[in-house]
């Protein structure tokens, strides 16, 4: 398992984490989990990239029942060699950007 963390900006409480591992029992698939913790319930636009290509994207809002965080979980093909995975999230109200990446 590989992880990366980002504080998402100077002077903010927002932070992000990306975790990449192989799917249990299936080394041909990667389990990718990106999480953003924020101090508000703003809407965020997020993207997951795999080896430079857009893998998935969407919008999410921090959940008041989970410390105003949101989580994106996807599976990806585990290619030959090193896989480059990027998780990027942007707060649509403030413009704050979180960016984490893992070479797996």
C-alpha cells in the first residue's frame, strides 16, 4: 500500500489523502481511495487520473456526519510497471485545491 497526503493550502484546515493498494485476491486491479477533510460543507469537484489519463470525475460535498469529509473509492487496472495515480479536488466556492499522487 502507498499513501500520499496534502495539507491543501497554507493556513487552511483542509487536508487530503490518497491510498493505493491491490485488490485483495486480484493483483490485476488497484483499489484507489481519495479522501478530503474540510471545515465546511462546500461542494468539491474531484478527478482521478491513472497514468496521465482521466479515470473518473465527479462532485462531492462534505458530510456533516463524517467530520465534513468525503471519500472517493474506485478500482483501476493494474498495468505492467509503475502506475501513476493522481487525486485532485477543488472547492468550487473558494478555489482551494488539494492534489495527492502515488506511484505504485
